[in-house]
């Protein structure tokens, strides 16, 4: 009997110990709060922008060529020099054209003298034929000769003008303000008039200057709508250039969509007073259509992608997180514009997403200087 009582007591103790262990497991402390960095959902004005890659083009380009044949006797600029409109660039041997002008002037003087004499004869024969002194046939020959000499005088005057024009073409001046390229023909060479292969130098006008870029055709209606309200601002950022983007305006929209690429070509004009933009250069284009007021903005790193789409972790006042599905309007640099799903002033997680679960507790850590996140 005593042995049975002892066994019962021992079993009761074991049961008590077991129940005590179960109570301790149920009272285990919750998991530690996950450290996160957060940012505040801001409501502010955000530009509505379109982005693309552009190429800088000269405002105007001139291939300088000779308009007369001859020997190139002078080059009056250096390669890469800025030149003004009307500035002397080249000279061609003048002697053959001066001689041609003198011949034309001499022929004109001779025919003018003969024409004057023929006019006197014509006047005299007109009187004589009226008096019946000379035959009508003789009178008509004199009149015809006078008219032929008068026509010869007009031809000589045209020849003199042509010779003067050719002589003027022996000096070649810049037709525009611009910058010269490499010299194509050196002094002493023979140049040909309007020869396709005889470009002497190419001049590019750099101030102002164009930037050509393309946008998807689906943006065409949007661009045209905003252009109706005024000029559209464009910024051109030069890769590997720490300076501020160049500012310009849209000045041209092509009259047809490129069916090969499905894009529409536009041009922007820049003053380019500092000569930072250079023909042939690739640039990053930002076309600002308008400014959207009261847009909700979060740092781009706050937006995550999941099976249900895009979402953010929102930190609630009790320091727990909620997974919130959001609709993204567009991204701009390091910021993302949210059209649905958030309210201004809410806190969103920007760092520490991997350890988060909906309803889990978080601990907001200090934000290092330069981080896009903000302390609440």
C-alpha cells in the first residue's frame, strides 16, 4: 500500500512539472522588432516629364565651295576658328578674271561707239528716205545695222556684269557666323566650280544649336496637347558632365511618324552661349509637359514587387507594419509618384524589407546622412 501511494505521488509530481513546462512555452517573449528605415509620404508639385536620348545638331551647316575654277592662292583662317558672316576665308587667283573683265569692257566700248554712229546714220537715213533721196531698201539696211549694234551693246554689258561676278567669286567669305572644321583643300591646289568633291571647309553654326530626339508615337497626342498651351521646356544633360543641364524649348515636331521605329522626331533649340553642346554629341533629354500639383511621392526604394503587384510596407502608429498595394503613376529620378494606395504623411519602409511580415513590429533606426529615407 505504501509503495502504491509513493508511485501515485511521484506521478503527480511529474505531471505538475510537465504542466509547468507547457505554461513557460506559452509565455515565451515575442520576436524582436525588425530594424527599418522609413520615409514620409510627401505631397508636392512634380513635373510631368518625358525622357529620351538625343543628338546635338548644328543650327545650320554650310559646305563652302568655289564658284569659279582657278588656283587657290590664299587661306585666311585657321582650322577650328570662330568666324563671322562676311569674314574672308579664301582667295582664288584673280588675274584670269581681271583679264576677262577687261576684254568684256573693251568689246563694250567698241560696240557702243559703233552703235552711236549707227544711230546717227539711222536718223539721217530716216530724213532722207522721207525726202525720197535714198531707196527704202538702203534705209532698212541702215536701221537693221543700228538695231544689231544696239543688241551687241546689251550683250556686252551682260558680259561685263558676268565678268565682274566671276571676279567677285575669287574671294570667298563666310556666309554665316559659325566655327570652321578641318581644311579640305590647301593653298596652291586647283579648285573647280561647284564640284561635289571640292568642299573647301565646313562651317557649323553653334549658337543657337539644335538637339534632335525621338519619342514613342503614343506620346504624340500628349505633346501636341501641351504645346497648344505654350512652349515646352527641354533640358539636355551631357553624360559625364557635372554641370547643370542646358535649358531649351521644343521648336519642331516632325510631320510624320517613323513607321520603322514607331517614333516621332522632335527638335529643341538651345542658346548654347557656353558652347557646352557640340554637333554629333549624345545627350539625355527631359521634356517637361506640365507640373502636377499635390502629387504623392515616395522614395523609389520603398516600392516593392510581389505576387499581387507593387506594394509598400506602411508603418502604423503602434510600430507594426502593413503591406499596402499601390498604383505607381511614374518614376522620376530617385522618387516615385503614387496615384493610389497611400496618403500624405504616412510612413513607408525604405530599408529592411527582407525581415518584414504584415503585422510584425519594427524599430525605426537612425538614418545616415545622405540617405534618401527620413526619420519620422
